[in-house]
């Protein structure tokens, strides 16, 4: 019903005017809710982007290369902030871009540090020719590798999986045996699926 002037408005029954007011109020309420939900969704998407881009890395581990520390199909979170000031340390578990498969993310343990010489003899890791091998109590089973020596470049790292008999890592990559610091995305800090677990500093099982 069109209203041409105030006289027409005055001729309408009060009930019709109230109904029109209620309809307008309802439309405004719906529009307000739509805008509020749109803002919530936009803010949530923006926050998720910022968190995943600059604060954490969410990684799915599809293989058993890190068992028994990280099991097949575990989902872990790595902190991108861990190395803003410090650098990766030996035994840190890191998420990184591997040299041979740049489109994927790998999860391995830092074993060799920049400037070190790494050698595997009968599955034991020796650094810079020392007589005592590194602690390997976190590995799943005994390995019998004889590899190296590997001379780790500056600003790079030599990494191995804890399940060394079933891990594709620094021992077998074609493009490079080392992970440059710019390809290290973060340090694994906890597992959230299937059971929560916090990985403490330099954790060794």
C-alpha cells in the first residue's frame, strides 16, 4: 500500500502502522545480525591466517619416520616464534621445507649443527670425530648405517628421523643433505591429535 502524503498516513488504522513498524524493525534486526556474523567470520579468517602465517605451523605426520616420539597420523603444532631470537639446537624437533620436495613439510630431529662434521658408524652418530657417539635413546630401534662424513654448512642443519630405518632424511636427499635456516619453519611444541602431548626443550625419550 502506497502512502502519498500525511493525510493518507492518518487514514491508516493504528494496527497497520504498527505492523509496518514491526516489519521494518525485524528487517533491521536481521540485517544487523547478518553484518555482525559477517564481521565475526571475517575476523576469524583473518586471525587464523595471521596465526598460521606468522605464529604457528600446523603439521600432519603421515609416516612413521619419527616413531615412537611422533606416531603415524599424529598432528602437531610448531612455533614459528621459537627461532626469532635463538637458533635450532641439537635434538630440537623441527618442521621444515625439505630440499627434494619443496611443496611438502617434513618433521625431523636436528642432529648436526652448522660447521660440524657428522658421521654415522654402525648406526651411531659421531660429531667432529669424537670417540663417544650422540645419545640415541629416543630412536625406535637399532640402526646399522655407515654414512658420511657430512660437513654441515654454516646456517644449515643435518636432520634425522627417530625411526632411522624408515626415515627419508639428510642421509638420502638428492638436492642437498642439509636444511638451511630459511627453510626451518618452526619448533614442534606439542601434539594435539590423537592425544595431547607437550614436547619439552631438547626432549629425549
